[in-house]
C-alpha cells in the first residue's frame, strides 16, 4: 500500500475534516435516532425526496470536491 506524498498533513485536508464530521453525525444518529426522525418531520413531505437526494450528494460529493481543491501549504513548509 502506498500513501500520497503529503499523507502526514492529512489532518489538514478539508476532505478528511468533512469525513470526520460525517462519521460523527452518523454516530450521533445511530445513538439518538429520534434526532433524524425529528429533522425529517421538519421537512415538508413533498420536499423529502429532494432533501434526501441533496443530503446524499453533500455527504458524497463535498469530501471529494474538498480533496480536489488546492489547499494551502503548511506555513513552515513541513507537515
């Protein structure tokens, strides 16, 4: 297995930060499922399919897009 050249700086990548946030949100929903049902109840019924699709796209596309964007180098030039 080979890592990317700047793997030591992975914690600085927005894609990693978004993945951690998504993991924390998933853990929260598994622990407290009433949060999800409460959030769904707020969305009008006719908008739920669209809201579900948008949420799914955000969870999948946001980390990918963040990884593709150029990010700042560390200030001292090291990871």
